[in-house]
C-alpha cells in the first residue's frame, strides 16, 4: 500500500461501533468530487456505491480512487464502506480493486442465502492474507433485496462473524414483491419488521431501508416509523436525508429527561422494597427500567 495512505490509516480515529452508526449514505462510486465532499455531510457511515450508481465503464476508475476516498472518510471519523457488485458479476473485480484501501465494511447486494455471505468472507480472507492485513478486520453488511433473502435474514446474519449489520432494501424488494412503491411504504411493512426481528435475534445491527423520495417531511415520518419498529439506523441515497436520520435516531433531550425520571423512580421504588414504580399513569416495571437505561447509554455514547 502507498506509504501516505498507510500513514493516514494509522492516524485515523477508532472505528465507530456498529450500533452507533445511525446514518449510512450511498454515494456514486465514480464521482470523486462527490465522494470527497460527502465527508462534510455528517453521515456516520459512507458507502462508495459501485453497483447501481456506477456504470460498468466507470468502475475501474472508481476502484482506483477507493484508497484515497476511504482514507479521507476515516480521517473525518466516518466508517468507510464500499458496495461491490454481486460476486457472480463484477464483485470479485470490485473487491480486488478496492481492498488495498482497507474498507471498514463491504456491502454485498442482492444477498438471498447464507452461501453468498460465506463466499464473500472467503474472498476477503484471501486478500487479507495476501496483503498481511489483520484477519477479520473487514466487516460484511449483506443488503437484502428479495423475498427469499428476507425469509433467511437470521441465517444470512449468522453466516460469518464478519457480519456486523444487515440492510433492508426498498426498490428492488418492492419490485420482487410485485408491489407498487409508495411513500407510506405499506408494501414493505412486514419485510422491515421481519428483518429487524431476525437481525436482533442474530445480535447484529438492522439498517432500515432508504427513503427514496425527495421529501424531507416524508423522510422524517419514514425514519420515525422505522424507529418505532426498533431500528437505530437507516440508509440514505439523498444527502439531505442524513441530518434528518441522525436527529430521529438520536435520543432527544426530552427522551433523556424522561428516561432519567423512569430510572430514578424505579430505583427509588426498589430501594423502598416495591416491585415497581408509578409515574403518572405509567407503571414502571423491569423492562421499562432496562429500556430507559439503554436509552441513556445510547445518548451518552452519541454525545447527547
């Protein structure tokens, strides 16, 4: 690897933990200016998109700039990711072309079965050995875009220890379901619920699907719907959606105050020998207490 790039990697901040990556922005993989400017958008994770957003004729040039782009992103404290093509397409060439830049995570599109993840794991392992990179340091994020994939989310998420998160698709999934795409995303409701449920069971992060309409209010409503399902992260294809996602996926000051009051009330009740506490018309039992503690820990980790 180029000495300057190696030096940049050694100075990069520690990688943000998967559960603290709220916003994942896809950026066209062949547009150097857009890739470099993306570091200023506030996304927790940026994804150099070599599949749908990069025409085949631009992919060699896009791969060649990956190391510089990843170093710039990491230097800004951003998780540096790449989405390659499926391995049966240009994916192997994509991986070989970007691996020396040491992406933090590789997104694999159209994952429909555990074998897809296992195959990517094997390829990454070969490159790590060839380059003398720390084994297992590169994460895998399967992008699940079909009904078949949704039905196997748990198996996909547990197919490799490299899997840190799974991402739910929108357009491809709706097309596979034979459902018209809508702003309300009713057609994706079950898939979003199931992916999150199976990701939680597998103990990996679930990333909600991108909102693919140029509508700030709609993006906020969609992000809040995902948060209500339990998502703590959301992908984006529109840079203007990053700030909205970060705001929704970060506990608000009011959320923090309420959680603090719940913790205080429950601990006071327990100290008095009571099984539960009451706060207004809310009966605070152990699950409420644990949820409040988790919220406070997340808020602290995000600097709230």
